[in-house]
């Protein structure tokens, strides 16, 4: 007993205090933020209230193969009244002919809006989305991408059913297809982690973003908020920035029944994934100040937690049990909460890789953000 007391009384107080503080911040996010999603009871939305007419909007640039594969699954949704508006945005492949074929097959469902390329007038996806919204005829809009596959013929019914009298924004979830390889695991982990965060905060009445692969809002909200005018000068953000600037405590709901998912084609190279994450980081600089502070605290506390663990172990090797115990406390808390969330989000296989993926995620996101936040965006999406 005397040896045990001597051990604890000789542990460096300040470094230990830093570790405990960072652990406390992390446990707050795990239990009191992500815990909201873990405890959320997922319910089907498709039988809620009246089935409102819906306009599905898809912006497509050089997407002929994806449109052939996935557009029929959109056009044949089990829902009474809807239209699909596809914006053919300056495509140079056979997108036009593919859409003509589908228009002949589904004349009452498919509406095509074409934007012609102009050498002096370059535009972003936001312009295409605006053209799609203006071409739509219904008040309630659902957005997805040309490379997305609905998980079920009931996808539209689930998303549309989440609209209530006070709801103007519905946040869905869009995981990536599962393939072999570590890059695919990292992409799916990052996607599920992002979803875990924005869905949990939406449940806390503090929605800060959504993902355009599976997102819905009303046309009146779009025009009342003046569309994308606040951030038209950057190419990304047609989804997360719109939600960030227009969400309130009362106008957002989530739809995460497994029939409400849309699966998307993941990046297959590190270079393309790096560029994609750079675009996302570029949009986040225009989030509301409170949301930027909230997310920065979440990210930096996790990074500093790992740095403090390694530093403590390196500087005070004789007390290696301390950082190990603190690390295991956080990891156990993650497994308790994340296991419930991962079942909801359909990524249970990632639990086995959690220790590695969590460490990689925070440092990669930080490094990627530092190098790309100020970089000029040049891509369409």
C-alpha cells in the first residue's frame, strides 16, 4: 500500500492535469454529443402524415455511366407524386443522349434542364442547383447526386415523410459503398464520423451542416434565405453552408432509417480523396462563428489528447501506465457509444479498426485542413 501511495504522489501533477482535462473534454463529446445519436430511436418516416409532392434534383456533369446505373432507381421510387429534375451541366460526354433515352421512357417523371458551356462564364455546382430549383414545380425539394444509389424503393418516402408542418430541412445520411482496402475504410470512417457529428447536433437542436447526397429542404426556405448568395464566391458548400446559414432550433429533422440511405461511389485514390477533403475544409471557414468554435474545440481537443498521451509517455516513461489507462478509458467510452451508432449507420465492420482509424482521422484532417483551407477551389463540385 505504501508503494502504491508513493507511486501516485510522485506522478507529475501538471502533465497529469492536462491529460485529465483533455480526457474530460473528449468524454463530454462522446457521451453528451454523440450519445444523443446513440440513444436516438430510429423510426420509419414513410407513413407520417400526408405524402407531399416532391421534386428530386440531381446536378450532373459528365455522369453518363452513373446516370445509366442509378437514375432508374430514382425514377422508380415507390411514392405517389414526384418529379426528377436533372440538370445537365455542360457535359461533354453522352449525358445528353442518356437523358433523352430516360425522358422517352419516363416522360411524366423526368425533367431535364441543360446548361450550355461558355468559355467566358464559368460557374459552380451552386448555379446548376439553382437552375434545378427554379425548374422544379413542387415546394418540397430532395437532393442527391448522380453517383448515388438509394438503399431502397422507399428512400423518397422516408425522406419526404420527415417533413412536418414546422420542418424546412431534412438531413439524411449517405454512406459510401464498401470495398476492399484501407483507403475505403478511412473514407467510410470519415463519412460516418461526420454524419455522427452533424446528426447528433441536429438532435441537440443545433444543426450545422448536411450532405448534398441526401438532403431535403423547402423551396420557400431557399428563396427566403436568398439561395446561395452568401457563399456563391466559393465553389463548394451548396449543401453544408446552406444548412449552416438556414437551420434553426425548430426547422430541422433527421431521417436515418436504413431505407432512407443513399450509397455513393467512393474515391479510389489518395490524391482524389485529398482534393475532396480540401474542398470541404474550404467551405467550413464560412460556418457561423459559434459552429466554428464548437468544431475546432472538438477537433483540437482530440489531436491534443493524442499529443499529450505520446508526450507524457516519452517524458515520463516510468509512468507509462497513466497514459495507457487514460487512453483505454476514452477507447472504452467510444466503443460503448459508437457501437450503437455504427449499427444505425451500417458500418459495424469499422469497430474493429477504431483505434487506428480514430488516430489517423484526426491527424489527417488537421494536416489536410492546414494545407488546403486557403487554397483556391477550382473544381465543379
